[in-house]
């Protein structure tokens, strides 16, 4: 292997130059370009490769590691404090061994890393000619695990309240049905129904996040009249008691034909309009306009802007609006809605941004490209 800018210790006469974990000299790849740490020891257990990522992860300079015994250049212990190289004995033991699977090990100072090893032999069952070690920092995995734990804790907390209410009211009704008037029964059942809807929404959010994170969010495209969809949401709020003059809908015609998932677009509109109504002030303005498409090679797309006249979102918070659990100041809910909105819009090939409206309030704008039924996520 050609290693630009990396010294190589003597390997001994007649030693076989084996490809390093699939990267041969023909590839012309500099090991320092690899995202993971790469450490290679020769047939004598001396380090002959120590790339930049390995130096960063271990805090050991490549110049200090090259030529050193593997167990000295890379002193590793398992989580029980046992020395890993003595435990695994890569140059001894059974000749059928091909390596070590990835596992968590400790560097000096207790820093945890993911380590796997491959034993390269000149011939089957022959002596080990190379030990190739891959190192990965665990910080990214830990962040993911913390995020998942926080998600579970948040959803569990949000589920506890409505489920407690449902259980309490149903148990009371079953035990004391005859003691309540019809109006009291109706009130209890309406509360149970509302709490059941809340639980259903929370479960749907959890499923949406799972699909977004795994890239499995399905988009079933159909013709969508986006102007009519926005109008339906406005009418629902007016029917629920909001004054009609609080909403202003402006549609610029002609709009391009839009193929999208109507249920998911309704979910996006519902979240954005609800945020504007609940957390904003004054008139909620919705602009539906044709625009340049974010997809290269397409001439037009459809843009929807939802803005209000409230205090808006602080500048320092705007880069966190679409992250998990962002609620802003004095906001309730799980903080997952805008994260899901962003995932839905991007699954359609669109973009979404947040900014400050001319009135000073928050302004959310999402753009969907022109598409056809063949474009399925």
C-alpha cells in the first residue's frame, strides 16, 4: 500500500505485502483519508501502519507508534480490566482464527473505543503475517443512544398522563355507573375519547420518527390541491371557534400540478398552522405560490409559507427548530412535531426553512418539487 506522508517500519526480508483490510496498493488510497482508525502490525507484531484517525482517537503520534510492539503502541483493555492483546493472542492460538469481532475496549485513561481486528495469513492455516486493527470513536454512537433514551423517556412521560386519565375515568364509570347523570357520563367519555386521540397521535409520532431515522418513510403520491388543503384546515379552526378574520389565505395562480402524499401534506400543514395559532399572535397568513423547484432539471415547484404576528423565534434558536425535542420557551408537547415535518418534506424531495416574518412573527416556508407518481420514496 502506498502511504503518503506516513513512515513505514522495516518488515523483514521475504515478508508478504498483504492488502490492508481490502485496500490494496492499486487503489492508491492514503490511509490518512480513512474516517476510522487503522493500525497494522507485521508478522513480528511491530506496528507498520498508524493512520491519522488512529492518532486522533488514541492521542498517540504516528511517529511514536510506528515500529513499536502492537500491545505497546495500542494498549487496550476489555471492560473488566484485562489486557486485550494477551487475552486474544493474535499470533498464537488456533490457526483457523480470522480475527476478532467489533467490541468495546478501553484506551489508557478509560476512553472507550470500538475495536475489531483481522488476521491476514500468507496461506490457509499458516502463520499470521498481518494484524489489521480498526478503531472507531464511540461518541457518535453514544449520542445516538442518548437521543433514543431521551425519546423513550419523553414519549413514556407524555403517554402516562392520558393513560392515567383513561384508566381513572373508565374504572370510575364501571364501578359507579348508576351514580352519575347522563351529562356527567358524557363529559367523562368525551375526556376519555380526547385522551385516546392524544395517545394515538403520540404513537403515530413515534412510528414516523422511526421511519424517518431509518429512511423508510413511504410517500404515496397522488394529485394534491394544496390551496384546497390549506383552506380545509382554516375552516376546521373556524368551526372550532377561532375568528375567521384571524386567517388570511393568499394563493397565486396558476399553480403547477403537485403530486404528493395527501395525508402527510395534511400532517405538515396541521403542525405549522397549529403552531402559528397556538404560539403566535394576530393574523395567521398562508401564502401558496409557484416557485423555482429545488430539484435540478425541474422548472417549478409549489411553496407554502405560514407566518404569524407573534414574538417570533429567537435568532439563536432558529438552527435548532427542526431538531428533536425543541419546544422553544413555554411550549408544551413532545417537541417532535417540527422534526417530523422536516422529515416528511424532505421525503418528498422538498425543503423547509424558518425565519422571521415581516410582521415580526415566525415564518415557516416549505417547498415541494413538481413530481409524478413514478417518484416514490
